[in-house]
């Protein structure tokens, strides 16, 4: 299995699907399925049954996971591109291939 090389809190751009060209923040990962949850994107409806007579059922919107191949990492200017991992001052740093900027 490949490493994800993305982190929680990274800004990513969706490149395929219904939410194409939208930008969001990574919320969590499902490592075994190579998927990630992006904040406020890929929303699905979840129907909940009533728990007892006092509670009524409800319909909630939840964020569904997206496969990692359908997102790209964005730099500080929200420009999506591929990236390299290079050593800078003894630390590994991600650098955008398009803009040559360091991605924090």
C-alpha cells in the first residue's frame, strides 16, 4: 500500500466527481481503504430512526469519504498540483511542482 503523504488539516482540491473544483480541509483518514474525509464536501444524507417515542426520526447530512486519487494537495494560493518531498535544513518539506512553493 502506498503512503498517503497528506495530513489532517491540509487543503485539498477535488479533481473528479460531483464536487469537482471545490477546495476543503482534510478532516480524517480511512487508511485501509485509501480514503479521506474532506470538510463540507461530498455530503450525503443519513436517515436516522427514532430511538423511542419521545425522539422523532431525522435526516442528517454527513461528509462521506473520498478516494485519495480524486483529490490534489493545494499550496497557500489554492493552486492544486503534484508535490515533491525534499530535505530542507534537515527536515522533510513538501514542495509544489507548479509553483515551487513550500506547502505547510
